[in-house]
């Protein structure tokens, strides 16, 4: 984990690279942390949030239960 001290301001900042959901490289940084631990914790939390998969797997039983609830609430149209 990368955390650097900004000598001019006396604070810490996190600066790192990651890949977004399209697998494109991105650069992220945030400044103004009072401690090195806070900067590293923020970076770890950001990477954890970005690593979550955007896809969701459905089973047949789950899909049928969703359809039952949606059709029960749906109003008949003319």
C-alpha cells in the first residue's frame, strides 16, 4: 500500500493505480490524511470496493420467485 508524506502541508496522501470494470488502467489519489494508517486504510477500502464483481448469478428457483412477485404486483392493462 502506498502512502506518502506531504512535507509542505504536513499531511499524508494515498497515490496508486488500479483497473476499472472495463479493465482500463486508472490512477487515483487522495490527500489530507492526518496519519499514514488513515491513508492506507482508505486505499485498502477503495480497492476492496472496486474489486467487487458487477455480475450477479441467478439460479432457476431465484428467477421463478422474482417472476412470481413481479406478476403478482403487475396490473392488467387494456
